[in-house]
């Protein structure tokens, strides 16, 4: 299956002017159609040409970061045909269930021990292995199905590097202050809003006195596993890494990296797309009682994506999701 639309290649802003080749610079009506097409609609192209032709050094670092980030969205538009999107959804469903709801209970069944009766370090190792496997499997699947330029990872971290020899964006540009602050703020607000949704819809928090014998579905939840690993620092560190780092990375890679731009392109309405993806995010956790809180959280992560400097980027929603999970985990550990 192939991506719809003409082949796209990364536009290198430094090639927009013929001065790089020793010729006479082109501008305005004198520029060739190809040169005009190269720089049309790209913020980096305009900024780089101005620097080459006029020697203008007035643009500050923040404007340059905005230009680079905007160029990512414009040079690599997310355009996937309906058949490929459906197939990606099917493959995602398999990976999601296999690693999130089958892997740990399957191991427990193999060793003939209930999940919650496994040693704390084993539980933490299983959780970390499942989330790590989910992240790598989702990344590999998206790379294989969407091609080298359309996969969320390349669109958000690699394909819009300003220098063609740069493999990744500089760390300071990628984790700029705007996106970091936005992500943390959205995560904190989502945590408060999710708790409010719990109260409104009478969704009680997990009972700390619940029996250690749980079903396969609840055993796959990180929150259920933390009841027995809180006393082991090593197991707690491994579990926290899985819940606050690998799980948000995997889920944001798909829900905000793939599903949000795909739905937004078809719905032509960002607010509606955020709502649809938030509903899908909540439904994917297979918990009716937690649906309102997870929907509110998903909406917060989507807002972080739309409000990030690189519109549709993954840094802000990832930080929002990581902050949300960390706060929920802190609340659970404090209550227990």
C-alpha cells in the first residue's frame, strides 16, 4: 500500500538561491518557476533566502526555531489514503492488545503464578518489557507502513532539520521552552480535569485494599502493579520508567503522531479531531469507569499538540502525557 499524492522530497533552503553555485541571485519575477516553487510557502526558505541575499542577521533564535518547526509541518504533510489508514489501525490494535493486555498475563500463566503474586521485581520487569516492546513495535510498524518521510518520528524529529547534514534537530530547538512549559501545564491541567471528571461521573479511585488476585485485564494496568512494588526501590524505578516514559512515548507516537493528523485532515476541524482522537484514546484502555477521565486527559494531550511551536509535534503532548502519568502515579503511591 502506498501513500497517496506525488512523491515528496525534503526541500533544502540553501538551494533556493543560485548564489550558492556562484551565479546571480534570483528574486521576485526574475526567479525561475522552480526556484519560486522551492521557497513558496516555507518559512525557513524565506528566512534562509533573506539571509543569503541581504545578509540580514536580525532574526533571533526564537524566530528561527519557529521557522524550522513550521517547515516540518509544511514539507511533510501527513497524507495517508483510507486503505492504509485502516490497515495501520488494525496493526495498532494487535500491537496494543498483545503488549498491553496479553504479554504480562501470558508470562504469569506460563509460570503458573497469578500476576500480582509474582515477585515485585518480576512484575516491574514485565511491565517495563511490555511497554518497551510496545514502543518499538509501534515505531517499526509506522515506519514500515508510512514510508521514510511520513512516519511521525521522522516528521517531528528528523525531516525538518535545517541543515541537510543534520540528522536530528538540536536539543534546544526540539525541547524549546514554549513546548516544555506547554506540555507540563497541559499535563497538570489534564490531571486536575480528570479528577474532576471522576467526581462528576462518580468514578471511584482504585481501592487500596483490593485483593491481590486480579483478572488479566486489570493486571495489565500499571496502577494495579504498583500496589506491590512500592516497597522495592529498584522495582519502583523500573515501573515508574515504564509508566511515565515508555508508555507516553508509545501512545503519543500513535494517537497524536498518526491518528490526530489523519483525522484532522479528513474532518478539516482541529477541535473535532482532538475530540475524536481523545475518545479513541479513552476507549482503547477498555475501562468504562475511567472513560470520562481518560477522554479529558486525551483532549489535553491533543491541545498540547495543536498548541506546540511545531504544530502537530510530539514533544509537547509527550511531556503532557508523561506529566499526567507521573501525577497519577504519585497520587496512587501517596494514597497507598
